[in-house]
């Protein structure tokens, strides 16, 4: 697969405690799951097929082509976020799965035939599954010739992987559905911050969000800062700080890549 497919309360705490920060203000939340929106392109790993929305009834597809050409021709679509289920929306209509064929029609958010589950393949691409109640099997949104179809996983000659490169979180509501809840931003975390003395040198240590920026302030002035390398989860950091006679405490602040913050006061 091509490389482009390889495609988050400020309060003082005592040493040894865990500080949990407040995420930035966001839109009002509702029970509706998060969704993604982007260009609708299917691929088998070598050719790219733009899904173009079709006529009034069917989900159509263009001819296999390059990624750039497919991106230019593909229609915009919104799909459930990875790991969630919901409608696949093209314009103001929803994709309905019937035996062998995918049609377009009025959205009914409770209709099983309009319910797809988004998963992510090992290469980063997406797959759209529909559970067939009548047979108890799982079918994937696929492209066969010039039509969108439902087919078993790995169906020969029918691209089933959805290119994720253009997809981004979307809060556009499903027609006839509830307002979409934006993806939840991760809280800032600062775990067991402490000052470690090495002779005359002082190093702040603890754990914080991967990719976050850690700053140290004494007397209201920032005296040192570091950015933790990108990664996953909560990781260890070390930050040397200058300390002068009379300094008794330092304010440690963590700011995540999403803008969430938390702080803790540490004794020197």
C-alpha cells in the first residue's frame, strides 16, 4: 500500500500525586458517536477507484486510476469513526446495503441495512462492514466494475479498502439523526512530579503525555521547558532547571498537543 495510506484544572498537588488536567472547551456533547469525513476512494493496493455518488438509486464508481485522479473525482462522504457503527452518508442520502448492491436513499438512522461499522486494517486503510442479519455473516462495502456492492472479505477483483488519507473528524450531523459528538480530547496528565538533586544540579522528573510540552516556572517566570517526544500514553520526562538560593518551589505545567493543561507545585 502506498505511503500516504500510513496515515490527544489547573491544581496544585503534593509530591507523588497525579494531576489530571482540563481538556479545552469543546462543542456540546450528545450520545451520537464521532464521525469522519473525506474523499470516498477504494483501493486494492495498486489501483484507486473514486466512488462518485451515482444516480438517484445506486452507489457508483469510476474507473481504476491514480490516487491523484481518484481524489479529484471522488465524492465527499461521512462514515462512522473507527470502532463505531452508523450510516455512510453521501450528500443528503445514506448508503443502504441490499443483496449484492449498495443503493442510495433517505437516511433512517435506525435501519440495520444502513448501519456500517468502520474498522482499520493493519496498513492503516479503513474497511466498512455490514452485518447481514438474515445470514449472520459480515459483508464489506466493495467496488465491482462501476457499482458499489456488498461482498465477502477478500472478494476477488473488488477493492474493499477505503483510503484514509483525506479523512478528518467531522461534526456534520447525519440527515435525520442527532448532532455528532466530536472526538474526546485526552486530558493532560502529570504523574509523580518531583525535584531530584544531583549536587548543585536539579532535575525535574515525572511522567506526562507523550508529545506534551513541560514547563517549569519559579516566581512566576518560566525558567526551563522541554517537549516530550511523540509516542503513545504517559511517558517519563526529565527537565534540568536553574535554582538559586531562596527558591523553595517550582510550578510544573504540562500542555498537550491538543491544548489541554495541568499543573503541580513541587518543593525544591
